[in-house]
């Protein structure tokens, strides 16, 4: 494969955009080489400007559960865009999508749309603080909830990839209100509650962490977290921006029994368009302006094009929930194939699957938290990633990210990817 045009494009982008990219992980810094500059996507495939084709297991980091340029979603976008891109005024599409979400999620009575997962989580935190009258929050080391100041404290994903778990520019007066606990360790959460002098407003968690690699929370841990929040009068926030409509129709809440007070959503509910949302119990959501005193606003929030794309995506999933069985089966088969390829070369590899989400670590032990995720062999991952890319397999460009299966990826593509994995494992073992 040649990358001459992408290399030239990257050099040019570097002149005008910090790092040449608009989101750090895209720079391929942790895997080396030049990021392919994408020209178009079609179904399961990405095509770069050099004419290379890849089976895409990133799917725009999760939103494209039906693959690229899905006809139904595309038609909904074009039809709606022809009427206007944005009005800054209410439309019925907002209500339609909100109704779909509320009817599906037992923990959501009302929902508000925003423009990104970061904005959804930032707003949910403000709402929790306003509702409880407390300032302190608890998050988990390795969970990434966007780049807002209160939450960019020992984050995973892109920040971890660059060895910078917190960011300059985050005021100490803000970060002191963020208490850090260890994922899947309830005693560290209890200590946060005991140590807080001002009281905990909320605990926020990815119930299926996708930003330190794919690391699900234990059922027992989530149940204990719920009881602890109830004991101290704190709110429990599930960040399902990634896992919502991905791990199951109800995200993590379709897999575990624990219910959150506030849920944040994104990605799939936009069908590829920029979108985020947060929702919860009526009494909590009533605190939001204009009903209540907690202010949140956005010019493009609930814009009709994003709502139309999200509505088309959610309706398709709701009409045929068996999609998740098929996707989970293919994700499982892919990970079984990667594991077999690694075993054949006596390379340590552990894998994880949740619905259409998958992840793997070059490690000889299962991973339950961020500290254990950091022990995986990132150099071997980088070599494997490059070897797979040369064979036309587009994987997430960090060992701290999650992969995704779309309905456009069929069994034959899974087997093609497994064959590539066998070749790549042999190559990196030489």
C-alpha cells in the first residue's frame, strides 16, 4: 500500500491545524506512521486518498452501527437538509427522537439534546451539582468523559495514549472537586465519600469502559455503587455515550440490572451526525432551565439534520433488535480469531466483547482497571496495528480504544480479518 498523498496531506494539515488533526488520537502518534486521509466510506469500507481500501472496525468511533453511507440514514439527512440545516427553534423531530429514547430507557423520563458527548457529560455534571447542592464528584481513573475541565483528570483514551493523564489548563480549583476512584474497586469509592468535606454530588462511570480499551464494570460493582450513592444521597451517572445503543438496544442497562439517575448518550443517536444527549428522572430534569435554575443552552442543539439521522438509526435498531445478536456473534468470532492467531505464535493476548463492541490487549492477564490496562504491551500493539493496516484492516489506532462491528461487516470480512491477523502475528513475532 502507498501513502504518498496522505503523507503530503498530513504535512499540509500540520501547517494549519495543531498536530495536523482535530482530535489527538487521529495523529497515529501511538502506532507510528502517517494517518490515512479518508476520501469516502461505503458500507464496511473506508477508502483513502491514495486509493487504499480498508475494512473499517472504527466506524467513526462507534456511531455508524449500520456502516458508512447507510441508505435509510442518508435519505433522512438529505430529505431534512433540503428543508434547512438549522433553525435555532423547536422542531417535531426533537420530540420524536426524545420519545423513542424515553420509551426505551426505564431510567429516563425526559431528555435534552446537545451537540457532543463532552457537552452531554459536562451538562449532566452541572445538573447533578445543581440538584444536590454539592460540588464534589467521583470519577474513575481511566474513564474518559470528554475534555471538560472537571473531568479531564487522569483520563484514559487519547490522554493516556500520550502519557499525559491530566491536562495543563485545568485549574486546580476545579480539579480539587474531582475525586478519583479505581474502576471495579468499591472500597476506593467509599473512601472518596468518606474523604469529601463538601459532600459528593454524583458518581460518573462508563458502565462499559471503552476508553482504556474495552473494560466492562462487574455487575456486583455497579450494584454496590448504586447502594453507596443511595446511602450518601448522591446521583449515579452512567456515561453511555459510547455503549448506548451499541452494547445492546439499552446499552449497558440492557445487560446489567443497575439503574442510573442520569444517563448520557451520543454517537449512535446521531447516526454519524454530531449529537449528544442527557436524560434522567423527571424531578432531576425539572431543574434544567427554563423549568428550573440550572442553565444549559446551545444554538445547534437538536438541529433537524442530526435529529433526522438519529431517528432513522434508532428506529431501525428498534425494529429489529436481533441485529445485536448478529453483531455480537461476529465480534466474538473476530476476537476468537485474533486470540487463535496470537496463540499460534505464542503471543499473549486477552480479548473482550460486549455486543458490537470489542477490545484486546497484548497481555497475559485479564484487565479490570486502568492500572492493569497500562501494563499491556503497547509497542507490540503498534506493530500489529501497522501490519493489519497494510493488509487493509483499519483498527483503532490506540491500545486504549475500542473496536466496533457494523451490520455492513459480514462473515466473509470477519474471516478475511482473521487471516490478516495470522499473517500480522507472524510478522511481529519475527
